[in-house]
């Protein structure tokens, strides 16, 4: 019985090491999202941080503050969703469990 427990602990340790390595690697990867047909775009990294936001000159001509605010929110939310999907895909590769929920509500 203790032999099986030892094997289980060894497997758990290997998975933990793979997860830590994946977190380090994915933190440097980015995804891009757009809203308003490309009027606003943002880049989000694997750490769920917004790295950049770009706003087209076209939106400034509109002088519509509410529209701009909505487009920024939409782009950021889409970027965060894409980043979460990227993390879940990488987690599935390691664990073999598709659709696994990310720890700590990520």
C-alpha cells in the first residue's frame, strides 16, 4: 500500500513541477483582443495583466466618450478571456483533463 502512495506522491510532485514551469512560461506569452472592429485593441499576458492598449485615431474623431469607454472594457474583457483560455489549454496538456478549472479563480 505504501508503494502505491509513494508512486502517487511522486506523480503529484512531477505534475506540480510541470505546472510551475508552465506558469513561468505562460506568463511571458500574450494574446491580443479587439473591439469595435479594431478601433480598440489590447494585449494581455498569461499572468492576466493588461500589457498594452491601442486606440485608433478614428475613435477620437467620434468624440464619443461613452463609446470609447465601452470599447476599452470590451477589449480588456475579451483579452482576459483569451488569456484564461490559453491557461486552461496549457493546464489540460499537463493534467490531461480538458476544461479543468484554474486555481484561485483565475
